[in-house]
């Protein structure tokens, strides 16, 4: 088995029982990617797998990428570097601060550089990586969020893999996927894997629906699937990326309690709350069966809970 790809033989697929789903006759099963590994959890390992393989193939001695002080992506990348014998460097947004995530990054041996806010915005400039390549020769540059086509392609096999899990919950088929979307790479991977068979519905954790939509189209183009229209994206950001409001905080705690499902407020709880809105608005007929992808991110729950306690 390829050690750089998660062991998917035992991903739990669990029915989700919540009053608001039952009341509308909508069935949801959760693909618990958060449980695949204590450190490389959620969609992260799937997105990173192709990058890790490319880094190894290129004989890279380390991995370098960008992210925030709570970044799930940098957390997973640092853990992966640590596990698979590659060094890691992280270019962080803002000024130096100590968060539970940053403490873990140090523990995993990642070299940290704080770029400030303007410096971080420069990450889209074509010459941004030049000085970092010079400073870290032999490091493989992982795109933001572990995305790009390589990241998306790491998620595509999930479509095939989930088929084997359906009989375990008594399903022979499903109507659509529902998942949190950031860069849209995970969603794009599922669209590629589905090749039009089922819709993939994405709840956007940040603003910029138009830009993310364009990004998804570009990736599909790159994958040679320009005509593929098997997806839809919904605004779920509630005023901004990382914003946690009262209603979201309460919803998260109630849903966790009612369903026994751990969530975090940046991606998964926002996605579930957006699903609730669609279900209660009658967007899904009774009998609809949805696969909800738990994309992980629970490492970020530690700092988010502190923020929620202040609400
Ligand atoms: C927990 C979690 N869920 C969902 C996403 C969104 O994934 P993508 O950027 O592939 O849309 C991310 C970011 O990568 C994430 O950390």
C-alpha cells in the first residue's frame, strides 16, 4: 500500500440523525474523514497525497507552503513532513503569535516565517516564491491549502471508495454530496470523480463565490472536464471567513450534542448550518439521500472554542 495515501478501507460512513432532517424526510450520511488519522485528518491528507508523491519523486528534502495561524493545511503538512521524513517551512499570515496550531507546527519541526499582512497578500505575485526557493533550495512548494489540480485529484478517488461503504448503511445509491468549500479543490476532486453521475454541493466558508466558482471552472478545464456542470456552490460564510456569530456557535454545540458529531465553526459547522437552511427551505424533496463529507479541521477547534466562549 502507498504510505503517502490514506488507508481508506475503514473510513466510517455514519447516518446523521437530527430533528430537522427527520422532519423533512431528508437522509444524510457523514463520511468521517476526520477519523482517518489523528494528525493527517479530514480532506487534508487526500489533497496533500499527490503533492507528497511529487515531492518524493523530485527528491525534495522539504515542503514549504503558506497559511494562517490556525491553518489546518499547514498543520497537516508539518505533520506529514514529520511522518514521511521531509523538513517543512511555513510562511504565515500576520504577526508572530502563539496559537495551539502554531505550537504544534513548532513541535512538528516546521520553520516559521511571519510575513505580516501586506507580505502575505503578495503570495499571488509571480515572483513571490523566488526568494523562498533561494532560501530553501530543494524544498517542494505546496500551493495554498494544498489545492490546485494535484490536490483535487487526490480527492477524486473518494467517489469510488464511498460506493463500497453504502451497503453498510443500507443505501444502494445517493442523490448528492454536501461539503464545506474553501478553495473548492476538494469539491472539484469529487466533481471529477463523479463525472456527472451525482451533484456535488459546496458550502462556501469564505466570501468570493464568483472567484471560487471561476477557480473551480479553471481546475475542471485543466482536468479536461470543461463541460462538467455537476456542482453548485452556496454562500455559507456568514459575514466572512473565520467569523463566528452567536447563532453559529449555538448551532454547533446543539448539533454536536444531538448527533454526537464533533464539529468546528470555520468549515464543518458552517456547512451543516447551510445545509439546515436549504433543507428547511424545502430545497430537497423527502427521500433525498445526501453524503455529507466531514472535512476535519478539528485541530482548529481549540482556538475557536475560546472565541466561542466570548460570544
Ligand atoms: C476543515 C476544512 N474543511 C474544508 C476545507 C475546504 O477545502 P477546499 O479548500 O479544498 O475547498 C478546508 C480547507 O482546506 C478545511 O481545512
